[in-house]
C-alpha cells in the first residue's frame, strides 16, 4: 500500500482523529503505551507523521491502556 504525504497526519491531527488530547497522545508515546511512528526531520524540525495504519493501531490499543490518577496518599486502614 502506497501512502501519499497528504494521508500523513501530525501528532495533534492524529490525536484529534482518535478523540484524545495531543498531550495525552505524546505522554502515551513517551511511556511506550502506544506504538508510534519514527521521528522524521522536516525542515530542521523533528516530527512524527502518523499514517492511517498507525492511527488504527493506536485505536486498537487505547481501550487496553490503564490510565487514571495515581494517588500520593494511601488510604488509612481502619482499626477493627
């Protein structure tokens, strides 16, 4: 399958298609929770260009990601 440059999306565009914030997508990539395309250099700027296949792979992984707030304080145990 040949992918034209018009089919490639930036990280914010890919996040919009996935229905999540682009910062969330970047965090998932950095935490290696989702497969990400390689970084490319365009005009001296490093970017990730997401193909439709890359976006679909992330869409399949998203429901399996355990996310949520991690509490700093543990709940106090009740004495019996």
